[in-house]
C-alpha cells in the first residue's frame, strides 16, 4: 500500500477507493442489452364518465441510450431538448439561430477524457472569438465525405 506522509512525519496509508480511468470511448446508441419488458404493449386509461373509459396503447420504454429497443425514445428526448433550447433563444432574442461547424486539425488526439475536455474547451474558445454566445455543441467523432470515390473521416463540433 502506498504511504503518504502528513505533518509530523507519520505515514498515512493511501485509502483511495477508486482509480481514475481517463480512457474515452464513443459508443453508438442501441448496442446494449434491453430490459425484459422493453417494447411490450401497455395500456394507459382513465374514466371519462360513469359509462366511458378512454385508453391508449403504448409500448413500455426505459428511455436508455444503450437499449436496442428504446434508444429511439432517448434520441427523441435529446433532440426535443435541444430544439426547445433553440426555440427559447429565438423567442427571447428575436434572432435566428445560426449553424457553425468547428473542426479540429485531423492529427488532433482526443483519446482520453482530459484531451477531449481540452478539445471541447478550445472549440468553445474559438466560438467565443467568432462571436458565438452560448448554444448547443455536439461532438461528432466521424463525418464521411465522398469526393472522387474516396471516403475520408473527419471529426467536428457543430454549434447551433
């Protein structure tokens, strides 16, 4: 066990519970394991009056990003949240939102959380220099471009 010296030269054992993992993995939605009841039909009903009952059929969903059955509901929630932010910006300022793309040099490394955070911080700095005040930035690890039958990939950060 690692010994750390505090104050009067008395060693204190290192009692760290967790090791810090700085690795960064981009995972595609829908590649996890579904729960047992994901996608099963369920009914929501309420009594309209003493002689009428109204019900709607739904599918059970866990709304998780990694669920192969329910990830579309996660995508919808995420996109609606972004859409709501953009709409509230327009309503409060009267200004139309603008779409910017910030692309790092292709030799930029971002294979750890600390490097990715630095890359993201740099993208925000560049946006600030260009007059972007807030918004939504989504990092895309890959972007395919087709030109002269050659495919290449490029990481980028679109701003809205």
